[in-house]
């Protein structure tokens, strides 16, 4: 590429970035204000320049204590939202046996990858960003330096998932609702120049920047909410440069899209979008958006912190004025005639118990003014503001302080209150679920693109066992990821356990003889969280696992210890759902017949023994 052409691309990207940064500045100011209030620096305000400035005292004696309810609200919401971890499954492309089998393999691959990459921790970090700033993003890409080492300097590569703060994302339109509605998205972050040299092989001069976060090129969340400095001053690292990545969707003249990476005056990369991560083999921007609360017609979402800031300011003012009034009552306010006493001594020492107060002869003795009592309006306003916190945030006293409402006198009433709280959080919880599903789809599409070599996945099997699955990209025929469970907030573990007990009381878990089978008992305990208690004694599960192992390995054998009915059920189920047609299918049919003959022979022996006992 000619030098002039490279310089034009660099200039265009930097100009585009500057325009988007200026358009996004009001949102960034609000995010910084949110983070200050979340961290307890609540005597600050946004100024017209976009900076955050301290609010000075009106009088030197004014109390400026912070009674931070915002942090407890956010932490309570995070505690609830971090329980939202949906069970995902891959829906087959068709009802064909091969598609059903590959869909099950893809589900196992997805589960193994999520455990390996610790997607739960990534979602927790992204949810923290979305709750404080209103929006979080996830970068789902491919890391060539991850995975198993093949040779010197060569790795098999693997998916990488990083939570990205909203400070790093610059859309082409602030009125686009989602990333799919944008034509291009810029990600800008401060990166150490040595890391840039290792990643791109080009030396870049350090520069001062107004970009928050210092992170590696491989992605990442940058500055976290807990590590931000007071007033959230932007980082200006002496050894860092701003890496600007502009992702542009495919157009008629560029069918595979465009990716331009710029740092300083250098063009680090220019080419097409690297990932086939869209529907039907298209290339899309590799980011997933998650909003705490969606705003109609706006790219960035809203946080409950933003709503709570006016209430928090009013609450701090009421509490501090109330304490000042109480200080006046406790310390007193003294009226002194001019020149009657030593004012300096009185200011320094006050009126201590047993103090002798000397005043000028003939002057009016000093006296304490009547300050009255603390007005009841202070307490009433304090209670009203606490109620406003509840109404605005969707977090009630039950969730925040584990205190029950005085009007709730029964367990059913308390359960209804808890369900109402969970319903108010269901919008934010559903956004977490949708983000997790979209991340899963990106994972499968990236493996389908780059997973041509055989890979080995470790998957947790039944009864605590470990299953090893060897797979390639051809084993992923569908990326249609769907939810296996409903919204976790609408169906809590306690609710599901209560439902199980109700089913047990109604006798719906018993067989025709009014007994609970060993298999049903095992599933019942497993649903209650005590599945390991009967794992060593559940012979039904052992027999079924033995039959399923034969299905997987193809080593079909009949032994004298087999429960032929259970083995037959497991083999027939496999034959009708997953078993490919061919030699394995024929061998399995013959094996099922062997179980039938063995069961008949065992029944005949038992009958002969019984007849012999009768004759005796």
C-alpha cells in the first residue's frame, strides 16, 4: 500500500474518531458522574466543559458526610442479576438424525467452552459496567496465541471473550438502537506501546490521550468501576498510545466489510472484517451489547444510578442538616454581650462542665439561646426519600436490608412481594440472558470458521464423570442457540423446590403402585441440590450409564449382571434418536435382541425355580 494512501486512511480514521468522541461527550460525562456517586464521591457535579468538579462548602461548619445508598442499591441488583446464567442449548438445523447428533455435540462444545473461558465471570464484569454506566459490551474474537501449543511460536488458537466498558465504544450514530443498526463502530483504548509492538510489529510513539483505560491489544475491560480514581480523571500513561479500531459493515464495493486499526500516525492493520460471525455466513461487528435499561431511540442505555443521583443529593442534604441541628441542640448557641467576656477563650474551650465563666461587672451575663427541637419534617422527608430510592431502583427493603414489610403477615404475602421485586428486575435480567445467547452464537460461528483441526473438549458427565469429546468444525452444523430455561428471576430455586414438594404431596411423582422409583428419587434429590447423596446406591443410574457408554463406544456386550429392561430402553432410545444408519445400527439391533433373549431366559429360570419350590 502506498504511503500516501496509508496516510489518508489514518487521517480519515482519526477525524472520524474525534467527531464521534465530541458527539458522545455528554454520555461520557454522565458515566463519570455515575461512577463518582457509586464510589462515594457525591459532592461533585458536571460542568459545561464536560469535566467533573467538586462542589465547595457554603460555610466552613457545614457537614459534608456521605450516606451512600446508591452503592448498596447497585450491589443488591448485581447480587440478583449475577444469578441469571441461562442454560443454553443448540437447536438442530433439521429433524435429520445427523443434524440432531451434531446439535447435541455443539451443545456440549458450547458448555465446555463457557467453562474454559469462565464466561460467568465475564458476564459479571459486564453486568457491573451496565449497572453503573447503563451499557456494557462484550468483544468476542479469535486469539491466535491461545489454545494448545502446536510448535514453537504456533498455537491452535481459541475464542477470546472480554467485557468492554462503554468508554471504549463510539458508534457512528447515537440514535441507533443496537449494534446491528450501526454501519460502523469504533473502539478506542489506551494501550502500552510495547504491547502494540509485540502485536503488530510496528513502533508507535507514546501520546497523551483522553481515552480511559489501559489494556492489552487482545481485548479487555480496561478501567473497572472499583479501580477508578477520585473524580475519575482520565489516564494519561507516559508509555501508552491510543489504538483506534474502526469496524465497518459490508457494502456493495466491500462485500466483506472493513477493519482499520490506527495508533498515532501509523496504520497497524487494514483489511476486511476478520470474522464470519453473522447469520448465514455474513461478517458483522464482533461486539455484543448489554443495557441495564433500554432507552428508545438511543444507542446507550440508562442506569438506575443516573435516576438515583437527585434523590441521593437530597438525602445527604437532609441528613447533614438534621445532624447540624442536633449539634446545635447538644453544643448550644450562646449569646454574649460585646466585650463582656473573653471571646477567644470561649471559642477555643467552650463551656466545659465546672467551668467558671468570668464576665465584666455590670454587663449582661452570657446565656444559651433556645434552639427548640429537631423538626419532625426532617424525619418525614428522610422516610420519603428512602421510599423514592425503592421506587426508582426497583430494589425494596426485603432485597436491600432483609427486612420484611410490616403489612406482610403471611408467607404467601412475603412470597408475592419477592416475586414483585424480581419482576421489576426482569427487564435487566432479560438483557443479560440475550447477551449470553448472542455470545454463544458468536462462539459457535468462530469455531465453525477456525476449528478445522481436530480438538478435544472435556465435558462434565453424569454422576460426576468426565466425558472427552473429539470434534472439528464439521460437527457444528447449527448456531441456533436457544434458552433451555425461563428467566431465572421469575423462577427462583426456592420456588422450584416448593413446586417439587407440592408435586410430591399430590403424589404425582409416584408410580401406579404408589411408590417412588429409584430413578425418580434420584432426580428429585438432584433437583433439590442433593443429587450426590444417592449417587453411589442408585443402581438404575449405574445400569443406564453402562448402556449409554456402550452406545458411545459401540462395544455391545451382554453380561449376567445387566438389567435387561433398562439396557433395552437406553439402546432403543439411542437407536431412534442418534444412532447413525449402517453397521452400528445393525449391531445395535442384534444386541437389543440378545437382551430380549437373556431376559426371557432369566424369566424362565426364575419360573422353574418357583415351580420347584412349589413341588417341594
